[in-house]
C-alpha cells in the first residue's frame, strides 16, 4: 500500500495519555512519546501528509474549555513544526460520548473530514491509533488502519479478534516502514 496521508490519533500515539479519568488540559501536560517527533519528521520528508484526528470529550464534559484545547494543540503544532514535522490538519471532536456525535470515534466523521480536507483518496490514506475505536472509525470510513503498541495499544492488540490490522511497537517503527516503501524499495 502506498501511503500519502496519515491520520493519527493523538493521545497514546503522539503523546503520553493522561492518567485514567483525567485529561490533558494545559500545554505543559502535553508530552511527546519517545520517537514521535522523529517519526513525524521522517514521514514529512517522505512526502506524507499528516493529519491528527482526536476525541476530546473533556470539552463536552465541562472539564476543559475549547481555549484550553486550542492552547494544547498550538503547543503540539509548534513543537512538531520546529522538529521538521509540521502537521497539515488537527481535527477533534469535543463532544461527550452521550451526545452521540457522528465525528466521535468510533464513528467515521473525523476520518472522512480529514480525508476530504487532504484531497488525498482513502486508498492512499492510513489511520494510526492505539485504541479499538480508532481502528473501528477507519473501518467505517473504508480506510486501512494500523495499530501502535504505545498508549492503550498493547491492551487493544490483546483484545483484537481480527489480526488483519498490522501492529507496530510505536510510531517510529511504522514511519520507518512507510518511508522505506515510499522510497521505492518495494
């Protein structure tokens, strides 16, 4: 598969997850996972478009404001850009699960919005996540998916009945595989 567009979950894929029951509410709480910035820079150099699609129900639950979320994402984008890993789009669903929003993963809304915004066809797009809901959103959107074992990924892999989804130790391992293919080493 040729990958021209990666749609990445945020928490557990790019950065450390907040402790259970809490949220990353301030820029200082956003901490990159080891190798994540290097992975994004490698993908960028390989010509891959980078989108982030993340559920952020802390907003809908009243735990954090949209301004706080924007500040977290501004830091994430600034640090990614400074590392040669500029993000093309950051999409989020701020709704609580009870709102049944069509953009909240596992619904496909964020994935289809990222694809529409990128102008790259679903066949050249890969969704990367650490949770079953990321993989399900990709499936519902008709897009290939990959699992990373960071965040909730190891637990998700143990629970998966369908092993058709490739799994990687982390985003850097996945990025190296994509960059290898994109340099015509097939």
